[in-house]
C-alpha cells in the first residue's frame, strides 16, 4: 500500500509556473503507476498526467500537453508535476493517485491523496 500526500500548490499569476510534489509512503511505491488528476468547482475530476513504473511511459491530457511534465524519483518515493504557462483554466484541486495500471481513468486508481489547491489569477 501507498499513501500519497500532495504539496506545492498555491496562487500564481497566469503565465507562471508551479511544481507539485506527491510523496508516497510505502515500500512498494516503485511498483505503482502514478497519476495526477484535478477537479475544478462544479466539474468532474479529470485526468492530467500519468507515469508508469519505470518512468519511461508517460501520458498527458491534451489540455496540458506541452505545458506540464510528470516525473518520478523512486529513491524519494516522490512524483512531480511541473506546470508551466499556467492559465486560469488550470485552477483546480490537484490530486495524486497510485494504481496498478497506466491509465487516465480515475476509478482504476487505488490510493488517493487529499489534494492541493492551485489557483491561477488572470
């Protein structure tokens, strides 16, 4: 089992950058695919990015492709989301999740963090 804990959210101006971190407890972290999702007020939770067990496989939502980068450091049990060129549409609570499958489907993930708020001002 792993327990993800997100950090790094905050308030940033449009065009700015933030790096989210997700530290996950548990000795089996490296065996999980790690995904980032986000949920804006009044909207469903949506896929942002996922990274596979070895880090060689990544996938992004079209809305963030070219602006966001997901990476992982298994020695630190941590996954990152580097977010550049942020827009107000990126405002949401960002969640980190661990699962057995490299997928963008939220229901496929077994362990979720509590989320971190990202607010982008115009």
